[in-house]
C-alpha cells in the first residue's frame, strides 16, 4: 500500500483547504482511513477518520469545521477543512488501517492569523 497526500499549503485563518489522499493497493474499501496531524510542538493527534462502513470520527477540536469523505471508486480519501484556525497548523498524514497500518509522507498545512 502506498499513500500520497496533496492539497496542503498556506491559508489565512477562516479560510479553507481540501486535502486529498491517493491510495495505491488492494482492498481500499476494507480500510479505515485516518487523517493525523503533527503540530509544531510535535504532538500527533487523530483528526478524523472514516471506516469501511462509512462511520466517521472527528476530534473535538475540528468538529463542525472538518469533513472527511472517501471515494471507493477512485481509491481516494479527502479532508475538507473549513473555518481554519492557526492551531490547525501542522503536517497532515493519511493513514490506512486494516490488518496493519500504512502512513503517507504527509502534507504541510499552515494557517496564518
């Protein structure tokens, strides 16, 4: 399995970004797809996830602002980030979890105040 994130960048507070994660491999539909972020203080947290049954999870810090979706036909997962805050700054990683976990290399998101 290989994961490639894209869509990161610099955005002003209140703005939006959409991250994408391309999954290469088999059985994409069986994986829970997660978005983690690592902050400048090196804390890593689970931001959002979507299971094979389309059940979603959001960290309290992003509820109501972020939306995770997946397209099983395209082997893609997305993270729509709205009303962004400076504390959303970090490296965002796509992680595929089924029998084992696979990590992408991450994409940088910087939210300026």
